[in-house]
């Protein structure tokens, strides 16, 4: 039995809390927002994010971030834009023996740092890991079989997280490629937005399949250029997360993309859906591709739709009229 605190009372944080509680762990969930904690305590539910899912009384709910003290695992379940601020606040009370596990998928604005780098900088005295993969909160909370990966620079940390959190419905694999796992989990949100645009334009299955395939190609090229393993992008944190995010209506990125494809402005689409990690991540991926001198035409086209007022129909025409080329380029094979 482990003492676990989850920072963030969003859908994934709460679903993970339920999963951990069901395995016999002591679980605390922290939120910055007292009103959200009060709603959960009063109704045993967070209808906006996990409708119909009962939040058990055995889960301790708090707004006191000092409760990280003495915990075996500190799991970060907060959006990337708030990650550093919350980490730095929590670090004031964190003891060296605690393992910090990040679940946020994205890149830090301006610095373009992955969340594992942000976590390490914020918790210099702690061992860290990431959890990523196809894991919609709505299904995890119901105990529907879910499989993801844990990645850490320390294999013993990965083993600990795997053995502590795995259950009959929550299977965790180990992957040592931290960078690749993070890039796959972050940049698939870009693909999901683009896939949603395809759905909004009613372009059909052929178009969407081509987009998903070619975009994982782009992500792999970028990952290789940054030092990640090509194999990682064919695993759960790459193809696995890509499929679930591009094909499910649980995906906020896909839902926002559908609205954009239907003619809603990107800003309005994001405002309607809520947290859409792929929106800012598209901008970050665009900047990262330029920095690494990696050609990413689909990402570039989506960037133009989101930030340069390119119409979605024109975006498709632009991509389809590019110069013809071979599919199996050398850099995709890692050579």
C-alpha cells in the first residue's frame, strides 16, 4: 500500500485516484479551487469532467498543497500551462524520498521544454517519471481495460511505478525512451486537432487515415532529430495515443477540430470545448520544427489554420498539391 497524492482534480486526476484507491492505496487529491473540492464533497461527482462517476468518500480532497509531504508518489495531473507553477509550489514541501510522476502531455510555452524537464528542474532532489499513452479518463474511471507506459531515466523508478499502479484493468508497460514518449504524447494532440478538422469538413475515412499516418511520420522525424527512438512512436505513447485521440469524441482536441472544420473560428472552438492542449502545442511544434530544421507540412498547415487565418479547405488543397515524393524516406528509418 502506498501513500499517493494527485495534484489536479480534473478528469484524469480523479479517474487515476479511483484506480489507485481500488488497489488499496491511500489517495489524496489536491485542487487549487476550493469550489471544485466543495462540489465533489457535496455531490460525490464532478459532472463537468466525469459525469456519472461517483467519487468515493475514501479519497481525501484538499486545497492544501503541503499535503505532498511524506507521500510515496506525487502524481501531476494538471495542464501543461500550469505545470511549472504548481510544481515549484509543491516542491517547497516535498521530501527527497517521494517519486514525482507527470501525466501532462505538452510542451512548455516559450521554452519548448518537455514536462519531464520542467519536473526535474522543479524537483531537483527527487526521482521522476512520466505516465503516457491511450487513457481517456472517462473509461479509466469505469475500470475499462487501459494500457499505458511509464518512462523514467531510472529503471528502478519505472519498476516501482509499474508495480504500484498496475491492476487488472490498468496495465503499465516500461519504456526507457523518456523523450520519445513525451513527444508522442504531446504532439499527437496536434494530429487529433487536424483529424477533427477532417471530420468537420466531412472528408471521409481515406483522408483521415492518410493524415494520421503522415503526421506520425512527421512526429517520428522530429523525435529522431531530437534524439528519441523511432520505435517509440510505433508504441502506446505514439500510435496508441494517436488512435484513441483522433477517433474518440472523448478527445477535446478532436472536438475542437471538428468545430474548426465546420467553420467555427479556432479561438471560439477552444472556448467552447475547454482545455485543448493541441492548440498551443501546434504553435510549439511549429517552432520546434523550425528550430530542428525538420519539415512537418501537416503541422505547418494546421498552424496556418489556427494562427494565420488559412481556411480549412485551402489547407487541404495546399497539402494535396505538394510535390510528389517517396514514402519511405531515409530519415524516417533513422538512417
